[in-house]
């Protein structure tokens, strides 16, 4: 079982709480924005492809900046990276809120905002989450990452429901102003964190050398590479279905903005409960299987969600998909941090961020199919493709088991 006493001790440690709460507060703001952007874009354009494109732009920076940020996090204090990104997000949210309130907001403004948001989240793995693991220590890495993953999952429940409520009563500007307020709280938390003994650049090699070393180690270690394989499959073929929840909710289930937010929050609720249970119950011997089969389960449930014609059944399928996602997400950072040597953790977390950043390929694929065939058919086909990819990986790469 996980170290329950260790988890309680971590929450009593002020530095851990601050870094953890930065992720929690920022996560709520992120998911408020994602729901708000999706509903607004679909209502204005009626294009599933443009909805998927906004999500694609939010993930695209991970592919390009994830690994370089891992190298940068070994040269620059990690909290400084996080603080700078949050200031940019706060400014962007205020600007978008003003444009929405004044009636000057255009779709391309939201796309630029999504891209900037993605640039910040490309730092989360190598900067904030690695800092969280360093504060927790290797003995408490698993419960710390499970707690962080479960909290991130909870933000996926709170954010969409809150965003849907705000859109229904205050419009897009109200949702964006809430995001700005949450980013301000996160800025205060990270600004008051004492400087940690990392990323000072005193003995770090060149950035491109650290990047090359991280990639080389990942290729040599088959178990580490297996973690990356599962991550790539999940982010290309499974996770993109979340961009179609708002489309299916509005178009196929005929739900209003608030009910779409509630529907979307069901995935986050399941993910929260799945990840939180692992913080207390998961045994190290099962980490690999929890990681793999959680991802597979999410893919299966995404198919049943797409095929459902009843809102209650759709919500139940999203809840179960969320449980699988929570299992996958809580083990993702845990597996990498426990498998990686301490001296190259930031680099490997950066490589992991790159693999997550390949998700835009899936969003693009899904968006094109949704415009061509419809959202329901597109999500179903994507889910089946993902299950085939998992089956092939299970057969030819036994380390992922």
C-alpha cells in the first residue's frame, strides 16, 4: 500500500502545499477556459474541426518545447519558470476577457490564447511536477504524484462545471475573468515559495547536450521507453475524444452550456476518484499494469460514450473513462520519476512532455473525421484505432505489462 502517513506529512509541509496548490488552482483555470473556448467556438462556427483545432493548439507546444524545457529546468530555478508562465497566462486571460466584454473577440484570438496556454503547460512536467517530486523525496514520490494527478483530475470536474455555469449566466467574459483571478492566486503561491536547490545552472551542461542525453537514455532503457509508448498511444488515440464532449453534448444530446459542463465534468470526477484511490491503495508491483490498463479502459469507455444516445449513460461512460484516465495519469509521472536516475529526471520528464505533446496529431485526425463523418463516428473510429495500437504494443513490447 502507498505511504498514507507520508502523504499526510507532505500536506503538512508548506513548500509542498504551495507547489501542489499551484497545480490545483491553475488546473481549474485551464479547464474553465477549455470548456468556455469549446462551447463558444462551436456555437459561433458549428465546426467540430475548429473545436478540435483549439484543443490541438493547446497541446502543440508540448511537442516542441517539452524536452527543451526539461533541459532548461536544470539551468534555471524551476519556480522562476513557473512564475513567469503564470504571469503571462494572467495577462492573457485579462486581455481575452476585455475583448469578449467589448464585443471585439474573434476566433483567432482564442486560438492564440490556447497556444500561449499550451506553452505554459509544456513546463508543468519538467518544472512544477519535478519540483513537487524533489520536495517530496524519492520515498514519497508515488503518493505525491498520485495526489497531484488526483487533484488535476478534480480540476477537470470543477473547471468545466464552473465554466458552463458562468457561460450560461455571465457569458464568455465571466469565465475568462474567473481564470484571471485563479492565475493571480497561483502567482501569489509560487512567488512566496522559498528558492529550492535546483536548476541553478552551476554545473549543468549545454541545453542541447542535456536534451540529447535524455532522449538517448529513454531509447536505451526498454522499461522507460515502454512508459513513453503507452503515453504516445493514449495521447494520440484516446485523450483527444475529450475535445468532442462539448460537440456531442450540444449537437447529439441537445444539452445547454451548463449541462454540457456537467457532462464534461463527469470524466474529471471519475479521474479524480481513480487517482485518489491509488494514492492510498496502489502497490509498487502493480504500477505498470495500472498504468497500461487504465489507459486501455479509458479508450474502451470513450467508444461507449460516443455510441450512447442518453445523457445519463453518456455521463456514466465518461465517469468510467475518467477512472481509467486517473489510473493512467497518476502512474505516468510516478513511473518516470521512479525509473529515472535523479541526475536526469528533468530531462526525461521533458521527453515525457514531448510524447504528451504528440496529442495534436490525434486532435487533428479526430477533427477532420468529425467534420467529414460526424463527432460520434469519429470518436468511435479513434477509439478502435487506439485499442488496436495498445494490442500491438502489448504483443511486441512486453515491458509495458
